[in-house]
């Protein structure tokens, strides 16, 4: 089972975490906090941490910290020197940076980390991001056209210093420069001559991670990704998504076995389920629940507004509950209401997190992971925590031992590179199967 | 006296250093070597290290390592976690990267390093660099037009999260978001809306370093630079350059006292002058000296080729020596020939290094620095070493104590930031004196 953490902003995924007394309110800019979180994850043998990104200010700063990291790639470069084994995945958009610079930064980072880097390759689409580059967004298809060109140029640049160039020989040549070649790729959006003067890293080149998004996005992921990330809300949805992905991968001429499928999940861990709910509730106290309450009404199928936050639903309300039969969140909300939880307590179950979240004991968290994993719904999990300061160590100290006892999680890192940790086969340069079908004037 | 090291490629400035038995031939990709060099410099209280850059493969890889670092900003981000005080200056070209991304990476690096970052802001002009971006170079003036726009956008983005936004208050607001503002700058080449979601670093924002180059370059440096770097070949040339710089700075409406002037210098240090010459000679053995020999002929004013490498010049040759009266290198070459040094030995004096180089004892190195410093030829020095593995510690252990005894160099760092080390006044955002004269539609 592959386990990683979405480490966004040093606080956690809940907007009120920065207010908690045990949290450093300046954690957003404090690299020591990042290092501590990543070291804890490494202590637990987790395969990777992942840093998402947006190219604009996200969030209301009067109320809460910026939701995203200051700069994923700079942060991870710093983290390389404070960790040894854990994989480091950075999100970098293909929309605004030239491939030569992205190829250089990502491969330098991979070399410096001794082969532990993954690149979450995404295009940008948000008008707010384009505004920060003095531009307006192009049509949807265009954005993927540039992504295709960028990834192919980047992978070709990565491969431009061939393995056959050898290692420096002090009594002979520094490199066999016949195997360090130009690429001469010039497309509609981007191009580069090369070569990129960086030899192979310990894993060759960075692992490619991509989200399973819309049609165009999925098609791109099927062509290039070593790891595909999804956000299904149930095992059934995950199995269906996985099937779509595997078909698309086959259509792209690749073997579905080459690819790892990772899904989002969230956890709040407590000694008892009640303690976990209390932890979540303590965060919700600092949150304006009005919008969530309106949303809860809709998911419960109630026509009248919920006015009582701390009382269970009354018999009339309970009678008029109408779950949406295909919506997991709605079914869950109705079930909790019938069990007698108050609206605030129902919200403490984190039913409106964008991914399935378990608010419960370490056993319950392990059960969730086991159930999904054994149903073949995923190869691994991208974990989200409300509060990194407490939940990463809770997971490592309480859940990891259970998973190991059940034979579901490795006892130690299999090797030294991210490719080793994920069980991926070697890969260097642009995949020749992809190169064959791509339309480049000089290929 | 300000002292820093130009740390290019982990080996040194001589192309044969990678062949020396005491050198790790894989140092180009080994971050531990970089860390060791920087830590040694920090042990000596040196104010900064500086990483130059070229956006293409530079050098003949059959013969020697790539001349430049894999990626300056990624390397320095890693170094932040292995050092505490020393300043970290990265070269980043304004020609290919969008200002929002440069502003973000440089300020994130400045925050993560706790205020130790400098940005060597240069445009690219080499056709080889443009080829790696699928482009051809524009006319010379254009390249500075984009540099002006980029620096102004970047400094404005740096200032967009104002000091008055305050620190997070757990019982109140995260930030006073009135003081986190858009910049809305849109020029001919680049633009950004902002804000950049990064608060002030310990020194506010990165120090700006710029070279004293041609007319356009000097004009730009006079407008933005905190530190200006020159490469004069003599004290007289340095005094003249300094005067030109100070006049240009005044014309730009700034106080020349705000600016530090740093000059390039090179050292090979030995217990005796002869031992230093032997060190240099041991490197030259691995070098094809043919071109240097031809050059030496020209500088000696000889009409016939020099064929003897290891014999002093014969009486006929000595009689026909003709130094170029205004060329420091030629005068020096003739002086050495007359002293009886062989051509190979004359070359061991490093007379063809692009900056003044002392091949000699720690005392002689200290004398050179003292002479230039006391003549007011510079505020400090950008030091180059043939071999970082040995020369950085030679300098720190042997020259620094002499400089301290003579009262020329500080006993310890004055503060924690690069701005502190360089004695620069505070500066945040775009200088209002520059903003006033700049032509931006929305300013």
C-alpha cells in the first residue's frame, strides 16, 4: 500500500487550524515546521509528501492563512537536506514556464535529492492565475496542447544526457559527449534545442504524477503519468474511475500495470471516535458554519432551514429526511441524523470534505484503508489531515503499526528513490512509444 | 571589507580541477560538496557565496565538467538548510521567466533562508540560450527593456504584502488584508496583477546585485542594484569604473552611498610563492597551453612563436620584448619574462585569468586585498579559486586571520541577514523614486 501526505501550507486542511493554541501561527513561512512534518512522515515510512499549488492568492487572509505553500519547488529543495528517503512531489504548472527551465529545476532537484522527486504536471486554467502573468485564459483544449508539448520537451531534455555518456574518468574523459545530444523540438507553443547539462539522477528522472481529471486531462495522464491521482467519493466510484483510466492507458499504447492509482482520503484521529469528533468540532467552532448548514439541509432533503445547531433533529424533521440515492454524502448525512447526532455533530463527521474522510480511531482509519485497498479501489492514498501538527504523528504512531501488523504496509523503504518506493519500472527520456505517435517536425 | 566567493560548479575555476586526485570527479552533481564549500566559507565569516548561470551547456564535456551549476536557485534552496548566516546570491535571467514566478521563487527562498538571499539580475543575450527557448535573440536594447519591466514588477510584487498587514493573531485576524494589495502593472513585455502571497522576509526582500556592464546595463544597475559588481584589471581602472558608476547612480536619483561596489579577484594560495605556482602548474599540466602560448607571444610583443615551454627566454627573445604600455597583463608578462621565468611559469602566474589573480602566499593575498581596499578601489571582493576543495579552506584558515589582525575584516557576522552583512539600508517593494519616473499605465 502506497501512502503519502498532501502537505499544503504547514497548518492542515482546515481553515481554523492556525488558531489552535498548540500551532505556531507563523508556520506558513517557517521551514522548520515543514521539515518537522516531513521528518515525521519519513519516520513512518510514508512513500511521499505532495505539495499542491495555485499561482495566485487563494483564501481570505483576514480569516485564515493562504491555502497553498509559498513555492513548492523551493520548499522541497530545502527539505532535501533535512530528509533521506521520503519522496518529494511538487506541483508545477506547464502553462507559464518554459520547458527548459522546468526541466532544469525538476531534474536538478531530482539529482540533489538523490532521486526522490515527482512532478505533478498540470495546466493552469484559473483566470486569477492568468492575471498574474498579464494574460487571459485560452480555450480549454489549448491548455492541454501546451501541456503535451511541454511534457514531451521536458522528458526529451531529461533524456538528452544519456546514461551512455558514462561517469567522469579522471585519467580519461569527463563524459562521452556523443551521448549528450540536442533535441531540436519546436512546437506550436514551446520548443528547445538542448541538451540539458544534467546527468541522470539516482532514479534517472523525476516520476510523473498527474490527476485523473476531464477528458483531455485523462488522455494526457494516460500518455505520460507514472502515478495517476483521483478523488472518488466511494469504492464503487473508484473502481469505475480506475477502469476508465486503465482503458485510456491501454488506448495510449501503454501497459496499465506501469501505472499506480492513488486516491484522496482525509483523517482526523482520536483515542475514541468521540474524541476525534471533538477535535474536528474544536476546529469548526472557529468557522462560520452557515453555508455548511444550508448545504446539510439540501443533502438531508429538508425543505425548511435547520435552525438548531446543537440539538438532534426533531421527529417532524426526521420524518421528512430524503436522501439522494446515488450521493454518498447524502446517504451518510441521513444515516447520522437518524442516529440522533445534532447538525453540528453531523458536520464534525467531515461529510463535506471533498474526499472521503474518517473521523475516528486509528483502527477505524486502518479499516478504511484496508477496505479500499483490498477492494482493489486504489494502489495507495493521498492523505489529508485537518491539523498537520498533531495528525501526522497520530497516523505514524498509531495507524502505521496497525497496517504493518495486518501486512498491508511495508516495514521499511524498499530502496532509496521514489521510483523504488512506488515500485515503478525504470524510465528515462521521452517514452519511445509516445515519441512515435507525437507530431514534431524534427522528431 | 566584504568578501564573497563565486561558486560556479563545485570544482573551481580551472578546467582541470576535476582531474586532481583529491577531488571528487562527481562533484558537479553532489550537493554535499556544495554544502561543504559553503560551510567552510561561513566558518570564515565570508559575507556571501554567489552562483553564476548560463542557460545552455557551456564547455566541452569530453575535456571538462560543465562550467556552471546545474541550477543556482535549487542549489541555494538546498544550502539554506545546511548553513545559518552566510548570504546566498543566485543569478536568474529576466529574459525567459515570467516575473510572478521569479518574484515568488526568490522571495520564498529569502523567507526560507531567513533573509539571506541576493538576486543577480541579468538579461540573457547568447544565441545558445535563446535556442533552448525556441527563440532568437532580440536587438540589444530590447533585452534591457524587458529587464526594466521585470525588475519593477518583481519588486512591486515583493512589496505587495505590506509590513502593515502584521503578524497572525490567533484570537483576531490572520492578516490585515487591506495591506495586501494588487499591483496591476502591465508593460510591453511582462505584467502581473498580484498580490504575491508571501509576507516580508527577515530582510524584507532579496538584495539586488547587478553587473557593471555596457551602457544599458550600467544604467539599469544604477536604478535598482544594492550591489554592483565589476571586473577591472587594475586599481586605476577600478577607481575610474567606480566613478562612472557613482555618477550614473546620482543621475538615476539615488544616493551613491546606498550602493556597494564589489570587484572580481582570483587566488591560488601556497605556503610559499613557489608552492602556489606549483599548484597552478599542476592544473596547467592537464591543459592544452597552445592557445595561451600564442596569446603570451602577443602580450610579450614577440613576432616569432614561442617554442620552448620550459626554458626561460633567450637573450634575443628578451631583447625583442615589447610591452603594450596600457595593458596590465602585457606589462606583467614582460616583467616576469625579464625575471627569468619560463613561458610555462609565466602562465602559472595566471596572467590570463579574466580578473587580477594572485598566485602566492596568504600574506601576498592579504596585501592585494588591503591595497585595493585602502585605495578605495572597492568595498569588497568576489573571489575566484582554481580549486574549491583546497583553496576555500586555505583562504579561511590563512588569509582571514591576517585580514582580521590588520583590522580589515569583521570578527563575526554583524547580524543575521545578507542586508546586515553588507551594511545596506532597509528597502521594501519598488523604490518610490524609481516608481515615480517609470512609465506604467496603471502606476
